[in-house]
C-alpha cells in the first residue's frame, strides 16, 4: 500500500532508510525543522540548515522516487532563546517560496514557559502573514495535556487562523479530543518506547474514528523507526480493519491536509483520491 510519511527528520537518517521507506510504499514525506540534539549558537547555522532542507534533502529523497517536502522554524526546545528566535524568524521568509516548503513547523512548546509562548506566537504570526500552514509540536510526557491546551488557546487567539490548516502532532489518548473538537487536524507519532505504540494508535482510531487523523514515525537521531507506518498498516490489518480505513489514515488524510498548500503535488500515477490533490504524471 502506498503511504505518505507526514513527519520524518531525514537529515538524521541514512540513505538506507530512504531505500527501506521506498520499498515499503512511501511515495512522499514531509520533514519539519527540529532540534539538532544541541542548542545552536548562531542564526547562521539555521540558514545553512534551511538550505539543507530545501536543496540537498529533496535531491537525496528523489533518488528513491520519494517526494520531499519540508517545514521551517526554530524548534520549541530552542524557543527559550528570544534573541536567537528573532534572528531566525527574520531569515525564514526568503525560504518560504521554495518549491518544497509547506509552511511553518514544527512549532509549539517544550517546557511550557513564557518565553516559549512568545516564540510560538511569533511563529504563528509569521505563518499568517505569509499564508502558510502550520505544524505543531506538543510537549512530551507529563506536560503534554497542559501544553496542548496552552497551544490551542494561543492558536485561537489569532482571529484569522483557520484550524483546518493546522496539524497538531504527537497527540495521545488524553489530548486527541481537545484537538479535534476545536477543528484542528491530529497526528499520532509511532515510537517504539515513548509517544504512541502501534497498538495504542490502532486503539485510538478504533475509539475516535479515522477522521482528521494521520500517523507518522517522527524518525530522527534517537531511537525511532523510519518504517513505523508500514508496521502500523500490518497492525491494522491484523485487527481486520478494511483497506479503505487504513488507506484513509496513511494516505488520504495526509493528502487532504497537505493539498491546502499550493505547491503540494503528488507526482506519480496512482489511484484517485478525495479532495483537491493535484497529480502529475510520474516521470521515471
């Protein structure tokens, strides 16, 4: 089954991972800007990072027939540094028109501090100024419920924000209802140890339906699995879910969300999908 990986940090993965993703059905992915594993010391390093996301990584993915899209921001873990945030945000606009950029993300909160909140608001304002979509990171573990609630309130404080153009990621059982009830799209992250297991993700979909939900691996330099989505497909099949339901979660829902960006094109011949997805003929 074809699938789309909505959240993968491929600059931290090997070329073999791209190959395995292609072999298991990945046709496109999106890569949010994220923390490098250490706090960067200069805004210049972000400019190089944004060039890597918009120039080099799409070329590497294309070797395996995978379309690469990206999101730009200063990650929430570095959002505490307000001076750095201002410098980085000033550099983002010139990259927003690059052909593989979907919007601003992954932005959000890490420790739910006031400075992180200020940086979050700056990112949201930048996205709205440029008509960009938004990808949200919610805090981990015990801070997740509080952080998700703060993020939703912050998003709703912007009167001209359309929740359908915002994906709130790393949702869990105790946050999914508040995300969907407020009109936002919802991401479930499949991690082997933290976030959501394959079984928990299937449980959540069984309890809440597949509407407005996608799954992702968020694979990075840590202990994560770049082929978590095909593993999830097998879990759903084991539970006797229909192929239509599985396809909706791993393929149609991401397309419906990403297609709100004018530059999202699924450039391969494939079955018709709902929504306004724009398809090009596949060129070998």
